[in-house]
C-alpha cells in the first residue's frame, strides 16, 4: 500500500503538467494507465522500485514540459501508452531505457510527433542493452565495418582476428570492438541498422585508420613471422547504414 501511494504520488508532477497544458482528460487517462501498470508492485520491492519510479515520473515531466500547450495530443494512442508503461516498469532501474521510454511517451503526447511514433518502439527498447543504446545514439547515417583476416598460404582460407564487424568511429576504444559488434548485430536484428558485407563505402580512405589498430599491427607481425603459414593480411571491407526505422527511432527515443 505504501509503495502504491508512492508510485501514484510520483506521477502527480507530470499528470499536473499534462492537465495544465490543456489535457485534463488526457491526464486522467494517463493516470489510470499509470496506476494499473506501474502501480502493481509487490511491497517487498519498494526499496528497489520507489526511487527509480520517481526518477521516471520526473523524466516524463521534463519531456512533456517541452511540448507547447497547443501541441498536446488530446487523443493519444493507448495501444502505445499502455504497453510503454507496462514494459517500462521492469526497466526503471536502467537510466538509458527509462529515458527512452519517457521520450517515447512524451512523443505520443505531441501532435507534431505522434505520427512518427511506431508501435514497435516499445519492444525495441525492451530488447536493447545499454551498449546498444549508446552505440545507436552515436552511429553516423553510414559508416565502415571491416574484418581483419590472415589469409593462408594458398589464399583459400583465412583466420579472423578480433571480430567480424569492427566499427571504426572516433571515440570508440578498441577494447569495445567485440561488444560493439554484438550490439551492431542486435541493432540489425531489430531493423534499426543494415550491415552489408558485399558493398563498401565509396571513399576507401575511410578504411585507412583500421591499419593503425593494434589488432591489425599484430596480424601483420603474425604474417611476417609465419610466412609458411600466411600469405598476407587482408582487410575485408563492408559498411553499415541506419535504416528509415532506425532514423525514426533515434528521432523519437534518443
């Protein structure tokens, strides 16, 4: 009972903001959905949930406050709001996920953005790790990926060094390449990014920095020290691009 009161109390700020902006009926609807979704917690989880629920309500309020009064959507889609609240209750302890849900909910309240909100965004956020979100936020519209290969003596087979999709973006450290490859593949699975191993970027100089990587230098040394085993080191080039769904997701949630 204490937890339910705390959760309902936490929602007061953003519900008041919605009502003040001319959405009294909308605020009432949001309040009901908030109560039946985020209000259903076992009291034993109070210490873990309460603080983050309060943060979540504050973040929603911050996003809603940015919407001009005249742009408040008087008929938000509860098939987006409801699942968003329901899903987010299990992610309130993750700052990145909580903020994405807050932006998504606020976007559905904005008449200038509601048409850009896609129902899949709720499930996409649920299936993104913290690193996925971090990477998705900084990826350029298109960029290089590459695989460092040690070709055997006959050039008929190869040994992969490091990982398949090495993303070279200034600011990303080499120790993160494997984790970023996992994230890139998940973003591709979610339809936010397309990875292409057939095509490469027109500007081939984009791939030059790969040769300065520690892994590449170690591979070059491996070839030099084992001429009977390897013929050369090869940079197998590819590219990634943000999909239209990915661009829309970034605009609304990131």
